[in-house]
C-alpha cells in the first residue's frame, strides 16, 4: 500500500474542483481527477502533471452506479486506499427555477447530481477511506444552502432557486447524518462554502477566484485528527445552517 496520501476530487476538470486538486497536489499528494468528460479530464490531468502534481484521471459520472463502482476499483488498484474524498461535482439545473413554474425534471436532475451523487460516491469510497489513518470527506456546498441566510432580510443569496439552492440545503443535512453515523470512527466529514466564485457554473459572474474558493476545501481536507466534523465552514469560520 502506498504511503503517499491520495485524494479523489469529483468534478476536478475545471473551476473550483481543479484548484482543489492542484492545491492538494502541491502538498505532495497523489490526486485522482474525477470527471465524466474524457477530453476535459485528460487535459486537466496533463496540466497538473506539467505543474509537478502527481495526478491521474478517474472516469466518473456521479449519477451512474457502474461508473462510480469502476472509479472506486481504479482508485483501489492504483493507490490501495483513499485519504480524502472531495465531493465537488455539481450542477445548477439552469436558470428558470421559480417554484411555481419550474419543470420538476430540473429539480430531480439537480438532486440526482448534487445530493444522491454525493451519497453514491461516498458510499463507494468508504471502504478505501477506512484504510486511511486520517480520512477526510469534504462536501462542497454553498451559502445559498443556508436556511438562516435564505430567511434573513437583506442577506445576499442570489435569485430564487427551487432546484439548486435546496440541493445544497439537502447536502448540508446529509453531511450531518454521515457525521452522526461515523462519529465513533476516525473519519471527519464537513461541508465547505467556497463563496461566489467566477466559474462556468454561474457564467463567470462570481467575484471570487476559483483558487480562493478552493481554500476552505483544502483546509477541511487537511484537518488534524482532533478537527471538527459535521460542520459547515467558509474561510471565516462556521456558516449558519
């Protein structure tokens, strides 16, 4: 079994996911670049390798059972264990998300990727994570998933979104349930809020860079053994649920 730490980052071919992969790679880790688009995945791997990161591609569609099972097998065969899983892959579901007019398929698709996909990948990777001396799981969430902020007058939570925003609330709740089940293990699991970053997810309208957005995920991925679990954090500390 390799002694080098290994992380798998889903949706790592671009944006925040790519920067998380790069940041962990610069710590000397081996990085699995999980993505479903082969061309973009291999381009990201090549770019990371050129920058000195020990990266390898992991074909991964978080909505497909067979793809996730194959990704777990590939990771096991390459490294023998997994130290960190970063569940970053996500979609917005598009812009027409008023509750009264939304196509319910938009909601269903967002939930399948942003929530069920996280559960699917996490459960597939747990046997590998259990082999690590200090396993960490980071779920990339968003401030729009905070019910406190959503109901605070004047708080900036973006446009009305009955698909995307609730999936992040759902993801936060899922994170807590995992933390409760895993509380007697050495696995720490937390939700990360990267802030409003300029990525193609929002048409590059964000005011933060993907590098800035990756900071909190990298911090949670490298928590000490006495670090928190079941929390929701941004760079400044805890984000209200």
